[in-house]
């Protein structure tokens, strides 16, 4: 079976978005890109500062509530339906729940050929990128650097600490059939 879905999991500012753009450039067929950031942006502003939605704490923490989880599940099922309808999709996500987050995706993507990719980056380097971006709560990159990988099983891992996005994308592309 040919890879239909590539799931990239890594902490904030680990380099996932750059890898996604490079994958779209190097893969021979068109691939759609979807990311958890787009899901958060699509939610009403009131949910971005609510116990029921998603909260970003001053120290870089992220708390998600039941309304967020409901919409996240619907989004995951929608992404899976898009793949089942014939599109190939690269998913850019942050598994705040580690293995439990991967299991949610496994359920939604059941029956599809998925390539699971861990995107790692040393905490200090990710924190520097976070600072340069200026659009993330300070501390988010450091708090997520290891947390998002706990208990997660990958087909491939890449490390953007000293490796460019294009080289990481080429390593990922080499694993798709």
C-alpha cells in the first residue's frame, strides 16, 4: 500500500511547518497540509481563553478542555475523510497527551497507510526559534520538547537541531512509497 498520510509530531518551534512545506515541494504527488495551529485558529476566539476550550498559560503551558476535544475529534475525522476521498495529507500536530494523542489519530486514521514521524529539536534551540518567532508564549517550546514524544511510536524520527528542513523532508519522503 502507498503512504496516504504523514503525521509529524513535535513540540512548538521544532521545525514541523518547515518540513511540511519542503515535503510538499519534494514529494512527486500533491499533498495537502493540515495542522493543529489551523484548528486552533478556526475556533471562536472565546474558546482560546476558556477552561472548556484551549488556554495558553504565561509559562508556555497548554490546557485543553472538553469543547476543544470535541472539535479536535471532529477535525481528525474530517482529515481522515479527506484522505479516504482520495487526497494525500501531511499532518502537523503537537501530541500534548503523548501516546494518548497518537491513539486518537490511530482511531481516526484506521485502515489508512500512515507514516508516523517524530520531529525532535533540542530544547534550547527550539526556545531560540520561539523567541525569534515572537508569536508563542515563552516557555512553550521548552515545555513541549520532550513531553510530546512520551510513549509515542514512530516509523521515523528526524532532528532539526542541526539538520535543515529540506534534508529532514527528503528523509521522510524516502520512506513513502
